[in-house]
C-alpha cells in the first residue's frame, strides 16, 4: 500500500537518502551533485513544503511543493530507483493537486469546535477556521480557495475544552474571533481576539463577559458585532475593541440577515430575534 503524508523535520535524512539514490547518476554527466542532492530538507519540512511517500511502511519517495501566488511550484520529485515503476511518483503528483500547501498535522488533541457552526467561515475565496482543545487556540487561513494555508496563534485561552469557537470577518482584513472555555463559561479572561489589516491576533481592550460560541457582524452598521454564549450576549460598537453585555439568556449561535435583523438559537428549541 502506498501512503503520502507531510514530512517532518526528523525525516530530513530519509529525504536526502532518497534524493542521493535518485539523482546520483547525474553526477558524472554534469560534474557535480545536482541541487536536490544537497538541498536543505529539514527547512523544507519546517515550512510544510515536503511530502513523503511510503510503500508498505517503507519510505520510497518525496515531493517538494512551494506555494507561489495563485499556484504551487513543484520543485522536486524523487523515488528510490528500486521502487520506481510502481505508481509512487503518480501518487506524489496527485498530492500536488489534492493537498493544500502549508498543511501541517494538527497539534496533539487539536480540533475544531463545530457545534455552533461558526468555527469556519468564508469571504469569497478567503477562508478561515478556528481550533482549540490543545495547547494553543489557533486560526487557519487561506487566501486562494484552500490551495495554500497559513496558521496563526490567538490570545484566546486554550485547553481541552477551550479555544476558538467562532469567527466573523467583515472583510478579509477585518476579523473577530470568540471562544473561551465551555466547561467554565463564566470565565471572562481571554475570550476574544481581533485581527485588522492582516495584523497578528490581539486581545480587545475589554472582552465579552464569558465564554462565547457565536459571533457576527451586524449589516448596515459601521462596526457593530453581536456575540452569544451560555451565560449571555454582548455587543461591540467599535469593531470588537470593547464589548458590553446586553442579555443574560443562553444561546449557542447567532446570525444576521442582510436587512440587519439578527437571530440567535440555543438548546431545547430556544430562538430569539434581536430588538434594536
């Protein structure tokens, strides 16, 4: 069986061994080792550019994919001579088509909190999803429809039951994340974050009053947001820099229609419309 996975930095020596075996016959022809034989595979693995193929558990080939604006550069593909002719190269080339560049294995325990339906959002070809349940609360982002990805750490609290629960973007350069610890919903420290003009995620001046699982921009307003959670709802009128509690009802998710009307829902069939 042939498998393909992202290469780890610890695989660098294996990648180099494959490259030497695959390219050494060029040395007498050009009078020196070709570039793939001396490449920095540890760096390629750190940058998420290297993918390793194995046949029945044994390393047999690799591919180097470098993200470029709007496309991927296939810099190098190599298969052990003894393993050539068995479809390994074809599987590696398929990875160039199917695998988003920059993808990395999640951290131990890392997952998305999907119950509210707001941990993933899109804006045209831009996409984001939030994560938690590990040592960091992170936001993954793509500017090209999922072809390439980047990941950024937020200041939102992280842990087995904590992280980013919801994301909302007014434009690709104006985003807000909310979350916290659903096992400790009254804790109001590090439960929101903002990113403007591509900046790193940072904490607001004052955040929501506890764990929040839903957030949305309010249409037809300059910079108004609404966030909901188990212990209440909050509003921000300055793009998420400061938040004010306006309701103590329990809701899980919130969304606004183009006409500016906003709806929230929770467990046991609870539904509400925001009176403005």
